[in-house]
């Protein structure tokens, strides 16, 4: 898994690529990256799933831990462009009701206003 960070105003956009699951010891997890953003004072986070090819229970755990960390810091985390095969996992784990999910990046960015 790789994460590319972009910034638009005060919104940190994290483009996740590859498999969201157990990470090798030397690789930063999504939750670690989100905690880093929060520690740097960023409170508006958008995670782009467009290039996520696989997600398992470890990925679900990372995402839920990221949600809790963000909420505890007074921030907002939103998700965008979740592929249909990953979206099924969101439905069966009831995560669709926990996150604001967008198909369009512009709409996601506007929602932070």
C-alpha cells in the first residue's frame, strides 16, 4: 500500500493505492498517516480510495481507528471514490453509516464548508 498526500487549503487529501490490509513492518499504515496529519494540526481529512484494490479486516480496523482518532481530535474524516468491490465490504460491516462517502472529489471538498 502506498499513500500520496495532497493539500487543498486546509484539507489534507490522502490518495491510497494498492491493498489496505496488514502492512509490512517498515510500511506506514493508513492510521499512522492519519495520526501524523492530526498531530500536525490538520483537522479536515479526505481519503481517496480510487486506487484501492483490496481491503480486509485489518484495513477495516485501520479505518475505524482513524475515525476514532479524528473525532477525538475534533476533526472530520471523509472518504471518496470507493470502488464497488470495496463498497460491498463497507455495506456488510455497516461502515457506510459511519463515514461520509462521496463519489466526486469536488462535492467532498465542498462538504467541509
